[in-house]
């Protein structure tokens, strides 16, 4: 096996064994000229060229030199395996024995008897090929990885620098990145950091490849988000396994992301559709708490608002239906915007009447104050509504408003087949009775609402009411405006 020191650094005898084996191969190939196809000739030329470079740095000390030696030995091993696989039938036995000895040396294994040994076993085609980005500053390594992975069915894109890799990642869809750690300019660690900081790219699996067996560096890359770390010279079978695992993770992520987007679109559709019939708070409660669809409810203290257009029936008696709809939609649309702005829940529209509640399903300490401020804003907006009516030749309208605070049961009312979020209780009847006596342009609030107000308001006349169906006397107050 590979000779290493206690710190995991390559010993020179391993590199020397590779150089010796390749030198013997060179002698054998010269003494016995072989007819090889262009690809095999190129493989042999690359192998011999790499050996020349290995000889130039074999005695240089330092981590950078060790990294370069690993790079070169990895290239020698790769091209040797290519030759054994692609040109097996045309290589003489003596040359094949030399190639097998080179392969042993490049693997860091003791040189063995090559008689009867099979050449490198070709890698099977990938069951799920993907797009691989191979980043390496050495052209022979890029060429080697490209050919190796293309033979197994993958599409390979190469980059000679970290800068080029980041540009490609911004413009192309990639399933797995093979990233050399030591490169001029932007190194692999910085490319990894930028990739994982990018919201769109962080799910892309990254396999770091390096000739430096530095445990701190390996741990640092894994902590930074790398999916794996392979040492050069790497085993092609192991590389294929890592890539297959990375593609599978990427495919799962892509499917989950697609499913999440579909859910988001479906939720947006639900909100847009049901938001026209229910308040946003009710839609939120249904989507976030499925149990909120169950029939029943709970006791809440709320401030109830009821409003309608005074004399509406007689006003529109002689109007065409389309004009009636235009007038109603303009009025209800403006009132709806204001109620939602102040956090009210619209329970329903009854012709020209609006029923809204402050305090359910979401409760706030200032529900009565928000209801009063909302009512004042609604009356103020009637000037705008009537101005538009005049421009369209429609009659001007006046609205009456009533507010009352009390306890109701708030929840889903109806049956399993059809239900609505609504409110039931004596306080609803009291509000209806107050609204009956409110005059055009008037806001009447009950004593219970006034008692809970925290802000300062201008009040008009107060009166006591005895109304049908309510035993107790009702004390109501006209609200004229708010004080600064």
C-alpha cells in the first residue's frame, strides 16, 4: 500500500517506484513499436509526459510539491487504466506487463507478478447520469476526469480556475462539482464557501479532490459544506460511487424543491381564492392549523361592527341591475379595505350591510379602539365614494354604523358538508338593535365598548334605548371623532 509518514504525507519512495515503472514502460514501448489508435497514442504520450514532470519535482520538499506529485501520479494511474481498457487487444504482452507494473506503482501497491492478470475493469455506465463540473488547474487532470466520466454516461463541464467555475455555476445547471483544493487564484476552499453562501447553489453536492492529506483541511472542507473529500490519486470506482451518491442527493433536493414550489403555488391559490370570501386571519388559521376546520368554537370577547346604507332599497329601486352592482361594489370594496387595514374580520355581507368583528380569530388589547378608529375612517371615506357616484350619475349614499363589545362563541358553524367561520351570542343581537336606531352618517357605540376604550375621542349625545327582544336598557353614545 501507499507509504506514508505519521502525519499522512507521501514518502518519496512511492513516487520513485512510479517513475521507475514508467521509465521501464517507455523503454518497452520504444523497443517494440505498437500500432495504437489515435486515442491510445495520446494516452501513452500523456503518461510519458507526466512521468517527465514527475522527475522534475520528485526531490523537491514541501506540501506544494507533495500535492503536485499526487496530481501527476493520479494522471499516470488514470491514463494507464485507460490504455489497458481501450487498447487491450492491440498491446503486446510485454508492454501490457509494463503497464500493469505502472498501475501497481501508481496505486502504491508492491510490484507483483503480472502473468495472467486482467487489465483494469471498465466502469459500468451510470444508472442516473448527471451534469458534472470538474474544476482543476491541470489540463491533463481535466481531460482524464472528462473522459472517465463521459464513458460512464455523464455530461462533463470543465473549468481551469475557481473564477471560471463560479461563472459557470451562475449560468449552468450542475448536479455535482468535483473541486480541486489547491489552485492558483481562487482556491477550492473559497469556491466552496461562495457556492454554499449562494441560496440557489448551496444544495449542489461538492466533492473536494486534493493531493494534501491534511486532517484539519479535510475537516474544514466538510464543515464548510463539502459532501466528500478524495485524495489523489483517487480510485475511479470510488469516484464514480461518490458522484452517484451526489447525483442522488441532488435529485432528491430538486424533487423536494419542486414539491415545495407546488405547495407554495397551491397555497397562494387558496389564499387568493378564499381570501375573497374569508378574512386573511381565518385563511391563515385554516392553513396553519388543520384542526381549525373542525366544527365548534370558543368563547371570545370581541367588538362587533354592523353597518348599512340608509334607505338603500328606495335609492336603487329604479336603477338598472348593473348600476346597482357598480354602486354596491364601490361601497363594499372601499369599506372592506378599511376594515382589513384596521385588523377586522369580515364575517359577511348582507346586501348593503357589513358585519365585521375585532378580536377573532386574532385578539389584540386595543380591539375596541381599532374598531372605533375603523368606523371613523369608514364614515370619512363616504365622501370619496359619493364623489365617484356623482361622476357616474349614481345616487349619493349615507351609512349608519354600530359598535358593541361583548362575549360571543367564535368558530365553525354549520355541518360537515358546509360550514362557515361565524359568531353566535347575545352581543350580536345587541349590536343589531343599536344599528337599527343609528342615523345616516352616525356612529353609535354601546356602553361596554366605551368602557374599554383606551384612546381619547369626541362624543356627541348619549341616549338610553329600550328595544324589542332586549330586556335591559341599552346606553349608547355617538362618536364624532378622535382627539389628537
